[in-house]
C-alpha cells in the first residue's frame, strides 16, 4: 500500500489544509481503509491446507462409477445423471468447435452456452487422447446411440479442479470481508464440507463452473471495493464538500475483472446473468458510500449518475463481449455442424453472408429462450425454489443395487444433497444478514443479501408466473417450471458467507467479556463439529460407496413415495430417495 499524502505532498497551487481539517482528513482515510490481518503467510497457508484436504476428497475415486474405459456394456452405469449431455457436448466441442448431434455427424440443439463445456473439454484433451465409445442410451424399443470420451476422469476432472479452487477462493474472500484469518478458514471449511458442492465437483455438469465464475466475480468485486477506497483516500487533498463528488479514481482493473467473470458466468449458464444487476447495484452503492465517508452528501440520483457510467461499461458491455466471444467456435463452424448457422444463408456476398450468420446466431438464442421459458416437463426430482434451503428434494444422480456389502441387500448412490448443518443454519443467518444490513448498514451483509436474493428470487418469480399464467393449472396438475435443487449451487458462497458472519458475531470481539467469548466459542465449536459429522455421515451416499440397505435407509430422511412419478432413466430402484 502506498503511503498516504500529507500536507507537504500537496500540489503547490493547493492551499495546505488547516490543522483541524487535516485531522478530519486522517479520520476519513482511516475509515476508508481498514487494514487486512497482518498474518499474511497464515492467511494463505491455512485456507490452502483446507483446499488441499477438500481437493483430496473430491479427486478420490472420481472415476467411479465407471472404470478406466467406458464400454457399451457398462457405459450407461458410468454416465451419471446429466453427464449424458455434457460429456458428449464437451467432447464434440473439442473436436468440432460446436455441439453436434449424438453421433457427431450433424448439428445438435443445446440450451446452454459453451464456456463451461469448453472448460470440461480441457480434461478430455489431456486424459482421453481421442478415444471414444458409442453407447446405447435408449431402451429396448428406442435406441439412442451417443459418442462419449472413453475415460470418465477426462470429463469430470475440471469440475473437481474448479470445485477445489472455490474452497480457497471463498476462504480468501471471507478473510478480506471480515478481516479475520480464522473466519476465512471457517468459510473455506464450510464450503469444503458441503455435500452438494462435493457432488457437483465430481460430476460433469455445468453448475460447478457457474459457481466458480460467480464466486470469482464476487472476489474481484470485493477487491475492487477495497482498491477504490484506497485510491480515494490517497487522492483526497481535503474532506469533500457536501455537494462535491471528489477525485476520479482512474482505471480500476478489478472492476473490469468482475465484468469478465460475470460474462464467463453468463457464457456457462444463462442464470449467470442474474448476478449482473446484483453486482452493479453493490458497486454503485459502495462507490456512493465511499464518497459519503469522505464528506460528500450527494443525493442518490446525483451519486448514481456520477458512478454509473464506468460501472455500466464494466458490468454490461464487458459481460456481453465475453458472452459473444464464447460462441467463437459456432461462428467459425458451418451449417453442417452448427445449429442455425446457415438458417438465413443463401449464397450472399461476404457482408450479407456474415450478417445472415449473425441473424442465425440470434435466432439460436431465441430458440434457447423459448425452451427455457416454456420448460415445465414432469420429473421425479423436480422441486420448488422456496423449499431448496430446506433441502426439500435432493436429486439422485446415480443409484444401483450391487452385491458385496456383506448383507443381502446393498445400495450404491450419488445423492445431490447439501450439508443440513450449513443449509438449515443459512436460513437464520440470511435473515440476520438482512437485519445487519438495515440496522447497521453493514456492507458485508449487503453483499450477502443482494447476491443471494438476485440468485434465488428469479427462480421463485418464474415458478409463480408459470403457475398463475397456465390456464390448465390445477392443484393436481403439473404446470411447474422444471427446477432442481442443484440450481442453488452458485448461491452457496453467499450462504457460506452468511453463516460465517453469524459465527463471527457469535464468537464476539476482544471488547466482549471472557465469559461471553467462551460461550460463543463453545457454541461455534459444537456447530462446526456437527458440520463435520454430517458430512461424514452422508459421505457414503455422496460418493457412491457400496453400503447395506439398512445403512442407506438411515441416510434417507423425510421420504415419501415416488410411485406416481416417471422415474429418471438412471433410476433403477423402486425405493430410490424422494425427500419430502
């Protein structure tokens, strides 16, 4: 950090501030810049240690279910849940630059942008070396042959990489937000011990990549806040007048990095766009708050006007550019492999040809939008967004009834379920964050509440709109938007931060009495022990361990019958878990 300017450092044309003004200026600078903990080495080593432990758990047996190579005989059991789409699509991107049909000999329609699948393809390029297998994913009456990379490790490894990195990122983020290395370690441990993040890290699906980019954007945004306040403190020559905005802060690289990460989130799944207005509002509010700390009393409208220009460029233009760039493979392809590429191409000149290709891309986006907004197909693991924090309906990604567990009935499952100690505790923690934001104007609480709200409420709104606008909707009818619990994965960092903030409040500060801190520390220790125990308890059904039917039954809480619902193609057991 560069040294603060003093009265002797001011430009010769500027009058030196009076003694009382200089004292006020120093107080302002102290409020603008809160130093990070001085244990810099431990601030890296401890979260790194948690990341390594979490990474070992995520990489251990990551190729199972499945062997080193898939085969037509065992392939269906090796593909877990929606891996049936993404393992093929990422392999197709690697070889053709676009998502093709199942046999990779023509175009295919997909409903998610390509960036997450490109990241998945990195592992396939490293570990598969061109090996493929064709698997029959159909039934006895309907055959659907699909080309997959031959090694399950190849399409799962990058998810484990980014899921492991997220542990370090959330630990470092919490340390910066709460100015505490201990709370940073706790935040890293909470994410490392969450069951849903664990399962998604080991499964070739897009949600873990979305979490990674949303979390990266949040990290950059918080660093930009600190950097902006430092720049303002260094450039202040005197306290700002009430109607004064203050000095320009120059180029803010962390803000542009935030925009790039938000664009990458949108280029992974469209719901990454939910976080753009959230982070834009936070950036504007934090900028206005910093100026007010410096003495300005500019109104909300004037402050927004002064701060909005650069912010809009970083949070709208940059993400749009990143999203468009993620489709480069589609633009460079042709109508044979790229869906809608030549929809409007009819032998035009080069300019009109390129314009026609752009129209085809826009038509493709419209087709995706139509699919997303009309998706309300029945599914045995469909759930409602207002029940997600309660873990209302976990998703069975994989279920088999093998032998060899030492009992007559065995179970082997991958269940996408969060750690109840984290998810259920996040409900009062989020409510408490709202209170902290309103009563104390705590900027950390605003980051948690706004980020979570914009990531979750759009799903609630979509569900309510579909229910109220579908004429045939009856209490017994199925007219709900098809949603799953794992849609909450990108919101996990905000839940972890909310619980971490609550833990910090429970432990207290040095200003509290020894008894108060002892009671708080004991309560937190009991809670963290419960987090560890519950992760260990559910681990067998998170990692497809072969356990007895009785052990499996112990881990399936709040069960109800699924007999009236159509089973998922990977579901082979009539007692497969359906919670609540």
